[in-house]
């Protein structure tokens, strides 16, 4: 990837690409010199790096807590019945299908959990890939807001990709039954742009198009077709 020019305005736009190690050596050296005297870019790099790290670490998911302990406990709880009057051969004939069925049921249960984990990891990997594509775009530019209470929000926009990404810091956890939702503001019309992940980041769904701003609201779980609360943040995109 190559960018031309190293003036201050262009260097400000390299924060996301720097956090993702997506700059060529010349750009990286120029940006690091700029970083020594720019508190704003230092904060941007810190937040972009933290978001990418959270997304990356979520791709590798451990087995559900207690799964091994639960399986072993259930095995230990199965009583062994004495042969009584049945012959050993008859008992084995009866026990073998039951054992196979139990093994199959256990495998299906574990396989189902593994499949869910794999699907979740796959979705996270795709989200990280999409976020990386926007942050490292040659024409990426960042719009920031600080509404107070230690909370910040940033929207990174790439006109060439017609995509935007949202990154936040200090966003409180949504209350039970609620979720943070993003919106493109097309003038006075708000267009749904997806839900914010638990890590406070998201690539907005749909093209940027002619949107003039990006808004954030608190909505019922699953999101809404139209905002039901005033925006917590409204970041003007400008042109």
C-alpha cells in the first residue's frame, strides 16, 4: 500500500493503518516521528490497537467452562449393574448398543458446542477482516467525538471502499434487554447500520453513500427499524 505526501493532515489519517501494521517502512517512520508530538494520534493508535487485539483474541475460543468436568461427572454417576442371572455374553450384547448410543450422544453434544464455537470464531474473524480493510484503506479518515464521562467514539470512513467502521472507548455495557445500534444519517433520515459488538466496535452495515453523519443510540435487543431514543453520539462525516 502506498500513500503520497506526509503533511500533518495526511499523517493523522494513518493511525488505523499504523495500529494494524499496514504501513510501508517510509510511511511508518514518518508517522512515528509525527506520533512523538501528536497526543491525538497517540490516543487513536491506542484505541485502534486495543480494538484489534480484542477482536483477534476472540477468534480462538476455549471450550465452554466446565464441559470436561460435567462429562466426567456424568460418566462416574452411571451405575454398573451386576450380571445377575443373565449370561456375560447376553449382557455384552445388550450393553454394547447402549454404550455406542451414549458415546454418540456425547459426541453430538460436544460436536454441537464445537460447531457453535467455530461459527462464532468465524464471525469474529470476518468482523476483524472487515475492520482491518476499513482502517487500512489508503483514504481512511477518522471523525472523533468525546461526549463525556470518559467515553469516546470514532468513525473511520473510506470513500474508496464506501464503508465505515465504529470504534469506541469507555462505552458502558448496555443494560439487560438493550443494545447499542448505529445509524447512517441521510439528512434527517436515519438508516440502520448494525449493532455494536460487546467490545465496542463494529463495521457499519451497508454503504456510506451520501450519509452526512453516523449516530449511536440505545435500542431494544435485536435493534430497531427507527431510533427510539435520542442519539448518544452523532458524528458529522463532512466531505
